[in-house]
C-alpha cells in the first residue's frame, strides 16, 4: 500500500492539523456574524473537530465534507458521541454535491491547496449564496525556492504547485470573488493553546511508514519555515443586484 501525507493524517486521526489549529479557527469565526440562521460548509472536515465546535458554539446549520473515508468515519463517530445534528458527506471539493447558492459560509482549513484549484474555487462560488463568504487558511510561498525544493515539497504533500499570496488572489478573483481580504497571523495566537488543541483519533495497527511520513512533515515544517507560511483569505461573492 502507498502511504501519503494525507492518508497518514487520516490514520492518526489528527484534528486541527491546519496552521493555527482550533485557536485560529475560533479567531477567524469570531469576526463573522454567524447564528442559527446561517449555513456553513466545512470542506475537508477531517475528523470533524472544527465542525463540532461550530455546531456546539454557534448553533448554525453545519455540513461537513471530506474525500477521505477514514476521516469521514472518525468525524461521524465524533458527531454521534456529541449528539450533534451535523450532516456529513463523502465528496470532493472540485465537484461539490450541493445545489447552487446553498451556503452562507464555506470554511477551508488547509484543504484547497491539495485540490485542483481551477475546479475547486469556482465550485465554492457556485454553492455560496449571494454575499456568501469563503474563509480559507492556505499555504503560501513566502520566498523563492529552487525547482528541486519545490518538487520535493509538492511530491511529499501531493500538491501540484506552491502559490504566492498574489497568485492565490488571482485564483479567487478569476473565480468571481471580488471582495477579498488577506490576513497574516504572526504572534496573535498562543502557541501552547495551539498545541493543546490538536487531538488524535488513532486507527489500529498504524504502519511504521506513517510515523516516518509525519516525522518528515515535521522536518519540512522547520527546514522551510522562512519560505513557507500561510494566510487567512476572506473572499466574498457578489450580492444580487
């Protein structure tokens, strides 16, 4: 069996694997007007940590979607144990199984970069209501990398390209988002709180290769910390005329 970074995350059942973990999610959502009248799609929900928090704390209608069936099973178990009314589906961000204008918000926490952006981002605009908002935490290339380093990173994480902030903005604008703000998070989050927020739902009999892959991820994180960062993108769709 071929082990990838993505399916190793699933076997370890890592909740809050994205930069900033749940504290960053809380920080982002606290700026929005979200109540029981709103609907939110958690794309690439993983083990459901974020979806569970939103459902518990904000009382809005939550739909969770992931392409990894192991993650889906673990998220479903989380929601059942907490008795949360969250709809969960298996699907892909590039072909969302929803009608046009279905959601007020979409949350993508270090997910979109792992997809075909030319398909995924237009899908976000399609399923968002007029005036709907995409909140995306995404990896950003801060400084130039050699072709060899870029290939090494892309091959390991299973992404096709590493984008600068301006390149991300280009994708969002071409998909129809016309009101976009970008935030770079520096020292606003407590590192201890971030570490404590990461949780695990371990599969049985995890292969040693998965431990090696997670170790390599930690190495990459440290080695490229000056050249790979992340941004929070807030992208709005047009209101109806």
